[in-house]
């Protein structure tokens, strides 16, 4: 990058409809990255905040006024001719009907249908984050591996994309043994299994495709502990923990407990209301899962409040241990 290049701050809006489809628009061929699909937005003017820029751009380009917006992700990307900071926000509610007011083609599409090469390279982390599953199951604590194996096979058949192998009752050695067996099962399928970052020696195992850490472990980290192509997830309960997770480069967080579930630790933490969840989710640019007492009927509420989905133990556990 030449010394004369300046950072271009861009407000980007990911608009979702009731079918969890995303609104994309086609860039005119005579502009930078022309002929590619994009998530709508535009430059943040000097002295303008990001939300104001989003509202202005969406009114001018699409004829809609966002009414519910949440920070989602910040992406710094260097092109050959410019450096951009994409300030990405999720828009879950808006007034008006989207239309291409600048002659651009627009369409609603599921994130699973997106192709990297159809979008500018800087958009790839947005696509990856949007492809996070709506449902993320967590294994129940079990006294034997056999029941967990049966449950994992059910999740594989159900085509779950990501799950967390949580066994708090196990010591480090037995957890490592069980996770190796479980991960071998999942490697043959499309299910990414998150390892407990405190109990598993993930740095010595290249087959690990994701790790999860709790707030206490976050404090001990000085930087992202895994490569960019390995999921890094964390559990958080308050703004301080969320901000620490963001600084460490976490890919997504579990924010809990949304509802009381009776466990001693969650009783001590207290439960969040949906309004609390929404307020906390707005403090960071992180894909966030609602966790703690949530059930399948809560998905719509979670998405409306800025979550990427819901996570849990009991709602995905149909095999008793």
C-alpha cells in the first residue's frame, strides 16, 4: 500500500427477511469490483456514525429505512489499490419495500447459496459468518461414551453443521480420549465438533476443526489461539467478557443464560431477558448465539434480537445417558 492510500470506512448492511434470506445487490460494471454481488452499503462520511450512514445509504439505494440493526463483524481488507474497513451490521427489521433505486439488480438469497467468487474478496468473512448454522447443539454430560456416540450419529443424520463436545464432569485424560473418538466419527461427516479448549490439547491435533473456551480461559489468552480456518468460540455472560472475546478474534460467542434453567452456575449468574440479550449483542461486532433455557420456538425471537441462532443441550438431546 502506498503512503497516499487512506483507509476507506464502509458501512455494510446484511438485511434478513422472515425466511432468513439475505438481500444482495449487483455492483455496476463501471465501479470498483464491478459486476460482483455485494451486501448493500456505502462510505461513512466524515463526522457521521455508522448507523446514520447505513440509514442514509439504504434510503438512497434501496428505498428502505432500517429500524432494527445490530453490529455483526468488522473486516479490514487490503486490495491492490485501496484498504477498506467493512463495518458490517445485521438489519432484522425495516420500513418500506426494497428496490434498486440506482438501477442495480437486487435479490433475496440464502447464505448457503453464496459463491465466494461472485462477491468481492473482502466479503468472504461475511459469507462465512452468515453460514453459521441456526441451531448449535451441545452434548449433555454423560456417564458413558456409547450414548454420546448414538447422539452424535443422530446429529449427523439431522445434518447439523457445528456442535460442541462439552463434558464438564470428565478429567482431562478421559475427555481427550472421548473427544478423539467423537471427532473421528464427525470427521467422516459434515459435522464440525468443537473441543473444550481447557481439556483438549488442540494445538497437537491438526484434525481439530474448532475449539470453545469459557470466560475464565479467555482471561488467560493473549491472542487468537488457533488458525483462521479453525473455529474459535467462547461463552460470555456480560459486556466485559464479550469485549474481551472480540479483542481475541473469537468467531462467535454463546451469550447466556437467556432464561433460567435451574443449574447452580446459572442461578448465580442470573438470567438475561431478551431485551438484555439484545442490548449486550449490540455492544460488540460478533455473531452471537442465544444459550440457556431456549427452545426451538425461541428461534424467531432470537433472530429478531440480533442472534445468529440458538444453542443448547436439552433441545437437541433425545438420547438419555
